C-alpha cells in the first residue's frame, strides 16, 4: 500500500488521534491487518503520553528537576511489569526511556512557552509558540514517541499537519518528533502542498 493511500485511510479525527498517539500499533492493526494485543510498547507509549501531558499543563515555575523526577516516577510506577517479556526487559527499557525522557524534559523545560488549550487532551503532546521576531511567533507541534519508524515518518507528518489544520485552520510552522529509544529528534517544516 502506498503512503498516499495510507494517508487517505487516516481521514477521520478519531483515526488521526489513534495514529498520532501510537503510530506503530495503528499501522500494524489498520494497514498490515495484524491482530495486535495490548503490549509493552503500547503501555510505555501511553505512559509517556500521560507524563508529557501532565508536564505541559504544569505551570512553568513548578517545573523543577525534582518535580520532573516525581512526575515520571509516579506514572512509571503504574506500568504493569507483567506485560513485559521479563523483568530484565522492563528494567532495560525503563532505563533507556526514562533517561531520554528525563533529559529532554529537563533540558527543554523553559522552551514550552504555552500549551494550546484545545490540544490539552489530544494526540499532539504539546503545541508551543516560539518567538521568531518582533511580534511574530512560530507554532511548533511536538510529539514524543517510544520509537520512530522512519518509513512512516512522512505519513506521521502529513497526518499531524492535517489534524492541526482541521483544528486551527492553518498549518503549524514546524513538527518535531522525538524518538525516545534512540534519543533522536526529527524536524519537519510543513508546506501547504507538501
């Protein structure tokens, strides 16, 4: 199935949200027609989504390193360890994901200027505005994923662009996807026709 056909299939708002929240699970279920049972990847992605959403709505003055550690600890403790293949897998995945998530949140806690109210409980983790000049702001959509499938990245960008456009009537200036397994950031500058 071509990428264009994949994008056309992801048309409705609730399907867009499902894809944006957990693209690898959605892709397996919807496009490859593989039965997907709830697994550790979905559980970890859901936990990361909850941590980031709680963090984004926290007032800037409360975003201390200790607060970030407590927030991650509180949500991470809720993960069902039995969903992992072994305790070693749980520990190794926890070490990598928590380390990269913690590092990203600590190093970027000042850059989250605003959280668009309409996106507080949606598929996009946060919408930030960055000042780019006198009285000009750039809208940046940011999403943290457990892992990024580079083959689906352009589909992800297109769905995020469409989702944001449907909600706001214009495109964001930038879309960033953070791969927590590999500590990589993918940046895309949307165009109306591209």
